[in-house]
């Protein structure tokens, strides 16, 4: 069973920052996408940011200019979230996709709460 290890969630004041990290097993090969999704109460899960093929990044419009996704190795992905607002409050999920075989893996989720 593939387990993604997430860390970095918590409570932060509006305007503050958080850094989320996710590590996939080194035994997981042919990773072609790593990213973060989030789900707020009563809402559908949505893409926050993703790295494709190790270098191409895409972001949700709502986080552009505030969030940065990066990867310093083939099996880790980080999300730097700045200028946080209460609207960023959600459970954040790490996502990894492989090409051979084509599969999707999800982390257990980490809570991010932005509140004063």
C-alpha cells in the first residue's frame, strides 16, 4: 500500500504563511505529477497547485501569486502558502500520479485553518 506522508498544516492568522510537505515512497516510480488539492467544508475538492513532468507548474486562479509549489527531489513536493486568508481554510491533500501503471495516490489530508 502506497502511503504519502504529509506535514505542515495548522492554525495561522490572516496574512500569515504555511509550508506543506509531502513525501512519496522512493519505491514509487514513473511519477509524472505531484500536487496539492484542498476541500473546504461543504465544497468540492479543488486543485491548488501541481507540478507536471517535474517542471511545469499550474495553479488555481485563487492562489496565483500567493502560493508556490516546488519539488527538490523526485518523490517530494512542497507548497509554500503566503498571504493566507480565511477562504484558504480547508483540508489540503497531497496527490501523486504515475504513468506506469497509470494510478493516482492521495495523502490522508492536513488541516489548514486561517483565523484570528
